[in-house]
C-alpha cells in the first residue's frame, strides 16, 4: 500500500504543473486524500470487512467530494486532478498510471450483479465529466474526451469522444506523453456536424436570396 501511495505522489508531480512542493500536495490535494482513504478501506475490504470500509469511503466522499467504493481495484500511479464529483463503482478495475478529471463516473448500467463496472487499462486519460458505464474494457493508452459517454469496449491506443462515445482516432502507438493532457485538441464530431449543418443552411439561404433577387429583376 505504501509503495502505491509513493507512486501516486510521484504521479501528481509528473502530471500536474501546479504541484509546487510536497507539503502543499499532502495538505491541499483532495484527489490524494480520497486515494489514501481508498487504499486503506480497500485493504480492509479485501479482508472481508464490509461496514467499516463503506463508512470510510462515505467519510472520504464528505471530505473530498470523491466517491470510491472500497471494492474498486486501483493500480499505482493513479492521479485524480481536481476530483469533485468523481464516482468509481464497486467492481471497477483501474490499471497503472491512469488520470481522471473532475466529474468522471465509472459506473454500472442497471441492477445486475457480479462484474458491472468498467475495466480501465494502463496509461488511460479520462476527461472531465466523462461517463464510462457497464462491464466494458477501455484499452491501454486510450484517451476519453471530456463529456463523453462510453458504453462499449474501446481498443488500445484509441481516442473516444461524443455521446454515445465513438472512436475518432487510432494512434497505433503510445500517445506522446507531452500531449497527454491536451484534451482541448481532441476531435469533436458533434461540433463538426453542427458546422456542416450551418454551412448547408447558409448555402440554402444564399440560394433563396439569389432566386428572390432574380425574380425581382424579372
């Protein structure tokens, strides 16, 4: 557990340019606080304690705004940036070096039992407000755009955006680490479609005005 927490601390300094010093990070980073609570509650959960880990997770939610079920399995190098509103379900599995932004949900889709939450691979980035729902798998080195709703498996090295989420890029290689946090550069198919519709409307408007001018001249 201590080894994972050390890796979690290193991830903060590696991925957050605002992280200034260790003292500040330990005192002011709610994502780290939630993760410390989770590491301990998960340790208890694995030893067949149930009520106490849930109470710890609820305390963590009250203090940080981040809810992580003690049953969730989280790898090392996990980074929660800002964090408010994050929900991680009981059977969620998260690989190493994963980054979540505020408002992310790793949730279920109904009242089914057993494995009902997502499995997230290594080196995955999930943007603010994204929802990954159901017993699906998100491959290694994948980026999920802000606000996306992902309901199906996603292969490795992919970029997913939209509602419902769709793959808009397949890198075929690990995403360059210097671009990992630039989710403002992600393609937006909804915006592209709206721009296409706007262009068609302007063309139609121009055609109508030209026809009216022609009739006036006639």
